C-alpha cells in the first residue's frame, strides 16, 4: 500500500498526469516545457536579447592580490543594490583577497558577488556583479579603497550591462518587444515555460506542443499494475482452496475484508465531485478500466485495462480523463450567481464532493442567510463570502457575485481524482495509530499476547501438577517401602512360627 501511495503521488495532479511535450526547432536558442494546460499547437518565438546581470570591473587593477590595499588606515567599501545602500568597514592592512572575502561574507549583502580577474601577471582587478538578472538590478559603487582620490564609480568599468530579455511571440508585438527580467519565462503563453539561451536573429524558433499519449498510457499501466499487486495480495491472503476447502492465512479476517471492500468501492465508484450531467467520464470503467468478475478467471477481482478504449477516451476529451484521474480539489460552480473563492477549501479538512449552496440577499444587498450542503454557513458581508463551518463542507469558501435582493441556489463541486482518493484512503488504512492495518496488527498482537498468557498459565499449571504428582509418588513409594518391610517382617514371623509348630 505504501509503495502504491508513492507511485500515485507521481500522478496526483493534472500537470503530472496529462503529460505534454514541447519541442523546439533549435534547442540551442530557445527550449520549452509544457504543462497540462498548454494548448496543443505551434508558437514562433523570436529573441532579441537575453536578460543579463550587471557586472562592474575595477579598471586600474592591483599589482598583488595578497598585499595590503590600505596599509595606513581603515577605509570603507560602499555600494547600493536593489535599493539597499551597503557600507563595509575595511580594516587597515586588508588585501584584495581580504576585501573580496569581506564583501561576500557580509551578512547584509543583498545579492552581489565579488571576484578577482587576473588580466596578466601583476594585474589583478576586482569584479563586482549583481546576482539577479534584469535592467532594474544595477550595482552602484560609491566608495572604495583601491585607488587614491577621487574614489568612486569612475574607477570601475561596466563589463556587462543589466538588461531584460526581449522576446516576440507569434509576431506580437509587431513593433517593440515583450520584456522580462529572466531568461526562464512562464507567464507569456499559458502552460508554457520558455528557456532563452541566445538571440534568434532574423529567424524565429518554432515551439510545438503535443500531448504525450504514450507517457500517459505508461502511467495508467503503472496505476493498474500496482493497484493489482495490492488487490492480488489481499486475495491471496483470503482465498479458499476449492478442492480441499482449506483457507489461507487471513481467510475471513474482518480487517482484510474491510480493506478489500473499501478499495473495490473506490475503484468502481463515481469520481468525487464529478457530475453525470456535466463530466464526460465519471468512473474508471468509462475509460476502459474494469474489474474482472469472471468466476474461475486467474485475474478475478483485479483491474483490466482496455488500452484501445482508454486511447479513444483520451482523443475524445483528454481534460476529462485527467479530471477523473488526477483532479486535485478542483472547485467548480454551476451557477452565475457565485463562484469558488481563490482558496476554496482547507487541506485535510474540506471533503471533496458536490455541495448545494443556498443564500438570501436582503434589500440592502447583504447576505442574511446561507447554507452549504444543507448546513448553516458562516457569512462575511464585507467580502461577500460564504464558508462552510461544519460537516464535510467545513472550510469550503464561496464568493457571492449576485447581490440583488432574492434567494439563490446552485452547486459547488470540489473534484478529486481517483489517484488522490486512493492516496487519502491509503493514508487512513496505514495510519500509525488509527489505521485499519494498525488496528488489525494490534488485534493480532493482543491475540498472540493472550495465547502467550495461556501458554504461560498452562506451563505453570503443568509444573505444579508435576510437583504434586512427584510428591504423591514419593509418598506412595515410601509407603510401598514400608509395606515391603512389613511384609518381610511378617514373612519371617510366619516362618518362625511354622518351625516352632513342627
């Protein structure tokens, strides 16, 4: 079960399950990765320039990196970066190496890095670079101890200008460029992350997005095979030999029966928060994943995967397949009167499912009554929100859009895919204190402890019986010895009397 849970964690969200690939016609210029929400198709990416960090290099240089740069007095190295002004005290006798160390290890350093560039023998130059890309991240040096007056930025050359990346996507904008302060850009085209490596010149790079059906199929095969490993183990522990009518190790055990029943219901049931009238696929069988119910079949009770049916489902509605498999508390409203809030649930508290929402607005536009799932909900008129405060809907948050006087109803669906549902069930089954398996283990331990107690009692009872019997036999043996002596005495007396009579 724990192994299955680890596997399921690798496909428990739409982005992990609905794998899409992004290929580039020139990976050396622009590469890309695609999320599940990336639209399939091709984009043309033109790069005018890359984002760069700011680099300043001391122009005059020093003859040595180990000799003192301020032998006579303490001095100061001062600079500003990202709106922060930094001053570092440089003790007399500090070398160029020492100055680099002071800059880099300064606790107040906002993100600059000092290094030494050796231009030639006896020519060492201090280099200061901002570690952040983008035109707004310039370094300004205002005071330093490397040369005599005038001390300041004039002694430093700009080795590299701070600049933003400039790109054009699918010919937009026709004039000018889209600018970003990084070369990894994920907020231009939904679902796509571009990595810019070099300017493209006059020829844009083509990025093509495709759904990776084979990678998705491999995940489904893994889901089926590892689930079957658990189901097969349970069946093996509970099976009865039809020929000899003998059971297995845990045949008839209520704990294993509970686990088996819960897993069967979960695998056969409707996805949590899914709706027959709205969702294309509502259970695994609609994707071609069924349970073998044939008597005598070697795979009876295990999942069967019809790959052709699954591929057809992917082609019909890949998003719906991903929802059934890997929706991760996706919140939906069937009403124009209200929508799920930005954070619609509390993790570990709110249960997935379909909840009827009802509220009433008075003449002043205030919410005066509200229920979620038929249970009274808390009301926040300042933010026009309704939040479930008890039951399965506790923490479910809804934003009211229609504040006109009247009464309104609708449904909020909090969807969870089968992978997440299985993960949650496995957490319950394997919980270290309250889990079914732990309770089962504790029960068996109690049984074994009771048997050990009985064995100990019987061993003591037998030991006492043995001692008693030994004592009784010892007494009997002593009595028999006495009677032997008495018999001998009487025999001798009888013998003596017989002689006297003669």
